[in-house]
């Protein structure tokens, strides 16, 4: 298989999807179909039925969407190759026959399909923006992914309480992140670093003040109480799911709040 002089790759890169574009969310049925499509594309290249340069741009777009949706479910990437040339380099060195290549890809696809089936049977926690690569949110994002995966495998009281503990730790980490976000005005006394509730209250006072945001503030504060209850209480799967999903909601809503300037009070006062 001969690589061209690089001109096509340069042109294709102009039309490649922007890596900052958020992937669209998929249902499990749509995700299974996408998994099958990507697997068939990989096999086609590995068995000489398609050329790398002819499918590289489309593959990069599809595999990014595939990986983002798997991550949203707390699952690992189905295939390890972000670029089709990565797959080409792998099978050229490791898999000498078409049969070996087909079997290798089929094994990975079968394992990924099993993960999706398990997720469907156990229920999943949804993360609307799992592919955020902002370094500021790296630690919190990693914990959110771990929380989703933990809930997906939880079956006992200890497991569900661990979901509550993880939810609470994420909220504490989120409070620490808020402490670095310039919320404290000059001359004001900052809350203690580990006092997540106080940092939330400070953020809400600046970004979600006024009576129109009262219910919203109640949700934010109740999430902490729910995480505490699930950590220590006699709870079940429903409680654990509620704590995990509420925690993800608070994290992502906080991201949106921090991205806007402080809003004036909406009670009609100047």
C-alpha cells in the first residue's frame, strides 16, 4: 500500500472536523451501529478493501464520536487507534494475515458490545460534556468518569455507599477548584479550602443571585446532602443513581456558571 506525496493529507486536514467541536450524544442503539461501522472500516483497511488515505478523515471523526460516547458511559475506548495510520502501523508489525486482523478487530468489537449490553442492563449516569479537555477541569473530569463507571458496576450496599463517597469527593474537589476561580473579592475573607458548601454558596451569590434562581440554588445545595446520605445511609440503587447524576449535573452547571460574568440581582433592584 503506497502513501501519496502528502498533498492529499494536507488538503484533507483543512476539511477535518474541529477537535473542539462537541460530539453529539447517541442512544445505545445508535452507539452499537456506530461501533459496527467503525469496526467494519478498520477491517476494510486491514484487508485491502479500502485505502488508509481514503478513509482517514472520516475515521478520525467517527472514532472520536465513538470514544466520547463510550467515555460518557464510563467505558474505555473500544479501539486503541485514534488515527487510521496508527492501525496501519500496528497490523503491519503485529498481524501478518487478513484472518488475524479480522479476528483481532472482532475481539475488540465483541468486548465493547458486551460493555454496552451491561450498561443497558444496569442503567447509566449521563454526562453531557465528557470530552472537555480543559486542563483546569482535568482532575474533576477524571473523577466524574470514575464515578460513572463505579455506579455502572454497583450491586451492593457497600457499592452504592461508595458511589455516595465518590460523589462527595467530587464536590469537595469542585469546591477547591472554585477556590482558585477568583470568587473572593479584595478584602473579603475566603472560606476554608475544604469547605465545599461555603465555596458553592459564594459562587451562587455571585453567579446565581436573585429570586429567579432560588430553585436552582436549592438543587445545588441539596446535592451535597444527598451525597452525604448515600455515603452513610441505608440506601439502594435509586439513591446511588440520584446522587451520582445530581453530582454530574452540579459539576457541569458550575462550569457554565464560571464561564459567564457575575449577574446582577434579578429582583428588580438597580
